[in-house]
């Protein structure tokens, strides 16, 4: 839920009003409130603020990775509904006049194989990328044409992003463990600008560079007005300053947004530039906000 209200973005070079003190102790390693396989999480030390590797108040963090091709939050990276950049159609060679016309010798030894026609189609444009014969070895005792090229199915964009070691954006808060109504709560985060992609997935190789394009901060008020920034801010210059008017527990979030165009190599494809869409790595936790009242005495 990426929605905010009563939020301001600290202008570059402007020092906001001094916030309540922030914690500088090293927090424990993160624990996960939900199944985390959608993200390859790398620790990120932040710059010494509170809530770095743990939820506010020592609670848990929820980490999730969503992927889409249109730049908006999409499906979990493990979803089978995500597209593959390419569709591969493998068809065994067939000649009704000669039952052994498809025989081939893939390694030049005593083992034989069968010729398969491998057609690669760009799923975005529908264009035929290649149409290549491929000699696929037959296993011992396997009758022709055999199972075909087992690596013919390309990975989905979600499977590719899962192999990218996207660093977990730290959820930095001040005050670190609980907010106070009527006072500013600061949020900021950090992340490298680029990371290298070098993965091998089911016979396909994927190389390139992913670029972090933005952060999205959500103070948990739920009014749908997310704050998106190119810079994650810092303790000195937080990305977001938010005032809670009502005590309660709010789900606060930070998302790092990444894009990449990679080079893919696989059956029928030799070093082809391939867009893999956008990935959102989101970290969220519950943030308690209390109300402090003063009593005047005479």
C-alpha cells in the first residue's frame, strides 16, 4: 500500500527542523514476516539511522519483489503469470519418406541425436528472431526423436530478476521505534545506483547492468498519494517528513525501483539485447505512533 498524506519532500540543500534523536546502535539481522523467496536480499548498512535491519520497535520486516513490463507494480517475481522475453518452439525433424532422416551426430562419437527445428519468437513484438536446426543427443535406450532440447523454455522476467542480487533498501526512520503525534517523522533510504547482472538459468545466460531509478516512500496513511523520489535522502536531508495526527500503528514502506535491459543467450539466440521490465523491491514494517500530553500544574 503506497499512499501518503501530509507529507513533504525536503528540498535539496535545506536542513529541516532537527528531528527527535535517532538510534546509532547496530541492529540485528532482518527477519521476515512473510515468505521471502521472491527477493534475493543483500544487507545494506544505511547511514546510522534507526530501523535499518529490523522493523520499528524491534519488529519484523516484510520483503517482497514484484515485477512488471509496464513500469507499475506488477506480479510477485515467482508468479507463473509473468511473461518470458521469448517464446521457443522446438519441433522434431520429420520426413515421412525416410524414418531416419532426422538422425545426427552431435559430438562426432558413437552417440547419435535427432535434429530439432528451434524457432524463437519475441513475445513483445511477435517477430520471428531465428529458425535454427539443432542436433539434440539421444540418451541411452531413448528412441528418436527423444525429449528435445530441455533448455528450450526461456526464463520469465521474474525468474531473471530473482537471480539479480538487488540490495534490500533499509527502512530508516527518525524517531526510530515509535512516532509522536504532531511531530515530524523522517524517512529515508539508501541503495547503490547500479548492480551487475550475470546469471545462468536453465541453459540461458543473462548479463547486463540494472539501474535503480527511484524510491517510493509510504507513511501508511492510506490515502493513495505515494511520494516518489530519485534520491533516497539521508539523516541530514530525509526524503520524506510526515506528521501523524492520530495515534495508532501504521505500515510504513520503502520501495527501490530498478530497470534493466540485458543480453540474453540461449537456444536459437546469440547475444541479443532484451528488456526485462521493472522490479520493485519493497520493505515494510509496523510503526507505532503514540500521543504525548502535557499536564500544567500551578
